[in-house]
């Protein structure tokens, strides 16, 4: 009996994984254009308009968010509640932990990521790049650390709002639908 069950699960997993990779060329183009414009807009704002303020819009976790919100639009992890809530919760936790443990980076890193994951699970806003957002608050450059809680507003909130607005436009072209779940779903 266990062998039969394993085979059944294997066939199902193989089907799901194979089906996920079957995306037509038009989907690839929409994914490319959406992610290019989303990340490009954040980078443009960072390089052209915020240099004088010594501020920063572009952080590494936005690349991973782009994979989810432009490449796997139907995933629960890519929905707006998860995108926005996951990053914001993780940013707040990351900054808080960085302030409480400034000299112990190994401890601060582990706590920031672990607490962020649990907080996202509890609030039903799980977004894997949120863990990186928390980690960046702890190990980021001195410019990022100097932002303190402003890190939550800029680059995190401002950046995810740009990515989200671009995702709304490009993911609703053709037969895609984004968000696929209600923003306020519990």
C-alpha cells in the first residue's frame, strides 16, 4: 500500500511541476516586460532622483518578489496581501532586531529571519522575499542601517508599491488575472 501511494504522489508531483513549466512565449514576454519595468522604475528613481537625498529604493529582495509577482502570478505567495504585508512586517522586525542586537550580527540575522517567518505565518502574509527584507535590515550597508525605521517606508513600502502597480497593469493583460485572490482575504 505505501508503495502505491508513493507512486501516486510522484505522478501528481511530476504533473504539477511539468505543468508549471509549460508557459507559452507570450507569457515569457509579459513576465519580462513587467519585471523589467517594475525593477527599472525603482532603479531609475534611485539613480536619477534620490541621489541628492542619499536615499535608496532598490534592495535585493525585490528581485525575488519580481519572480513571484510577474512569473508565478497565481501563487498565493504572490498575492498583494502577501507581497505588501510580508515585506512590511519583515522590514519592521528586521529594523527592530538590528537596533536591539547591533554588535551580534549572527544572532540578529537569525532572529530577524526566524521571527519574520513566524510573523508572516501568523498574519497569513507569507512572502519568501520578506525574509531577505528582514536580513537586509540587519546586514545591509551603513546607508540602510542609518535609515532606521525609515527603511520600512523607503525603500520597502515605496518599492513594493511600484512593483505592485506594475504587476496590476502587466498581469491583467491577455488572459492573466492579478490579484487572483481578494486582497482582504483572511
